[in-house]
C-alpha cells in the first residue's frame, strides 16, 4: 500500500482535564459520571450525536449480568442502578429491583439516550458529541493529549488520566500500548450481528409451544439450506415500553474483523440484506407475521469483540468457570462464556463455540485446538461454561490499567482479558460496573498518584465504590 506524509500543523487545544473519557457507551457513561462526582474535571467524548454505544446505536435493549444465577443477589448497583431507576421513572424500563431479580433489564433505547444526557450533564461533565478521537499523543511514556476530529475541524485535548471506553480500545491502539485481538489460535473474533426493530406482529396469532417449535424447525432447515442467513431465525420479542406488535430481534450474524473498515462495510451491507430476507421469510411462513414490516436496522452494526488492552492483570476463561475471587476486585460478573462462533456458523441450532459444538464438518478450532475450546464435556454444571450457581468472577483493578502506559485506563468490554473471559464480561451490566470503577479510579489517580493508575490505593477505591452501592 502506498502512503503519504501529512505536513505538521498547529491545532487548537480545547481544554486541560483531570480525566478524559473516550466513548459514551455502557462503559464510558458511568466512568465519566464517577470521575466527575469524585471531583475530577472531566470531559466525555463520543463520535455519535447521542450516548449509549451499543445500547442505543446497536439497539441492544436488555442489560444482562445483573445477578448471579440461582440467587437474588445483585451484581450491579451504583451508577448503573441509578440510570436504570431513572429509565423506570420515565416508563422506559421495568421496576429496577424486580428486573435485577429476573436477571435482565429491558429498556427503551430512546429513554436510555435521554437519561444518559441528564445523568452526564447533571454530574458537571463537559460533553462533546459528534467528536471522533483520532489519535493519542504519547510524550515521555504517558498520554499527554488526544487528537479530535469533528465538524469544527481537528483539535486536541490535554488530560492527566485517559479512560478508553471506545469498546474497540482505540486509544490503546493509537497510543501504541499493547493489545490482543480475538482468540489466541488465529485472531478470529466473535461474529458481529445486528438487532433490528420490526412492526406488524399479530401477538395473538404468533405460534407458541409445539407450534412454535415446528416453525422454528422449518426456519432452521431454511438456514441450513442457505435460503436465509441467520444464527437465530426466531422473531424476538416486544421492546420495553413500545407498542404491541413491535418486536426487536437478534437474528443475524457476520464473521469479520470489527477493526477493519472493509469488513465493517461488508457486514453492514450483508446484515441489512439478511434482515430484509428474514422478514420476507417470516411473512411467508410464520402465522401472525404476514404483515411484518421492518422499522429500523441499527445505526451501527453490532460488535461483540475487537481489541483487548493488555493490562497489569488478565482475566481468563478459567477465572469465569472457577468463579475466581480477587483481593483487588472492583466489579463482579456472573455471566457465562457465550462465544458467538467466530466463523459465523450456526447451522445446527447453536451459535456457541465450545466443546460440544455440533457443526459438521467441524472447523479447524475443533479439530486442531480442541483443548483451547471452552467448556468441559464431562462437567455436569451447564457444560462447564458458567460460574457455579450463586457465584461470580471478580474483575481486578489491574485488568483496567494498561501494562505500558501508566495514565491509561480502560472501561467496558475492551479491558484486559482473554477471548473466553471477554465472551462473559462483555454484557452491559458488567461493562457499567467496570465503567464506574474506571472513573472512580481515574479520579483518584489524577488527584493523588501523579496520574499513575497502577499506584491507586485499591482498598480505598473499593470503599468508595461500595459506599456508592456498587458491589465489589
Ligand atoms: C448483537 C449483540 C447482542 C448483544 N446482546 C446483549 C444483551 O442482550 N445484553 C447485554 O448486556 N449485552 C449484550 N451485548 C453486548 C453489549 O452490547 C456490549 O458488549 C457493550 O455495549 C459494550 O459496552 P462498551 O461501552 O464497552 O462499548 P460500546 O457499547 O461499543 O460503546 C463504545 C462507545 O464509544 C464510541 N466510540 C468508539 N470509538 C470511538 C472513537 N474513536 N471516538 C469517539 N467515540 C468512539 C462509540 O460510538 C460508543 O458510543 C450484545 C452485543 C451485540 C453486538
């Protein structure tokens, strides 16, 4: 590939901050709020015109990871709970305590946007929407500034501590800090996939029980025959707070690299086409969906996995199934190793990449790297993919802090972990809990450790988190 050299030029600096958070998704929102409430002068940068990340731009409308299975014990609290309670107040989510017990919090994405704005601005954060973080400037081994691109042109912002909540570890990559991508074996990442909204479902006539299973059999056969391309040809369910007849479905999938713009382009185009074809198939084959019509595909293709920062600590798949506890825990995750097949396969009714994958013919991972696959064929406890009932694994502070750059912290799904642990801790409940810890810790580093996040007093950080109702 040929290249050009961009001439050096002076750009304006829009401000000096204690904490700069890049990315306003489930990881970034609580990070910014926690930092600002802890007294740090905080800036939140987001490339879109609204906050929420995958929760809004991806139409992912159910917060998972809220409690350990088999118990009512909440795994999230603090700012996540505050955001959910505010949504419930506005009719955009169910009662928080009840929903936590059920294990998931459905919500209306438009209400999420509104509540996130209020929470962020009410915490005294400087918010910049429509702002793409394009580069990180590293001087003397620390990040000194970020380069921003927007309709206002190219600008920079200086900071003491930077929180990378871009989902894709963009700042980690831009700063030249170490990261991993995908599974160790071949770098392949979990399949992308887009949720979509459709209307016109006749709720009363939708098949249930055996009748539903019959239609699903036919749908799965259509997938196997290549008539439709879906990992789950089911028609999803009602969106919280939305009208009867409107559904959100999580059906499509695309195998590719979430940090490669050509793959992203191909994925967007393919998933749109697959969505139209699936709805067309439903109209012809599912009683009650004869008049189904597409309302919306998401503004951004759904991304499950991309880059993971390498931190002082790495959370592993073994930690998940061992429900490992840590002295320096700053968040908890009760979720399981839910790896969507990186090859995008799902022909035999499962999307999971694990030891019991029924896909035929088997892939190279199955034939050559069987030992690397998660799950234990002999484990009677739900295929060895879950922490035991009532248990969770801890997220240690060291997995949020870059091993290379002392003033760089991650929040959300791009923390330091392997491919298997990532498949668990990526759920939004856990991303929010991690975010709050990241922001609180970032404020402490900016205030008292000379911006060295690895020197944060973790016992004090834990005390602060617990005082705000965040379990750790
Ligand atoms: C199809 C699908 C279904 C899922 N289902 C569920 C589910 O049911 N329940 C659940 O809890 N989780 C689910 N997830 C996972 C969950 O949505 C994500 O893992 C979670 O949103 C990650 O949060 P995050 O804040 O780390 O990243 P994101 O949600 O990706 O947020 C990152 C934010 O950073 C911004 N950003 C990125 N790069 C830049 C940049 N360079 N400059 C400025 N801004 C930038 C983005 O616009 C975005 O707002 C699902 C994911 C997918 C794809």
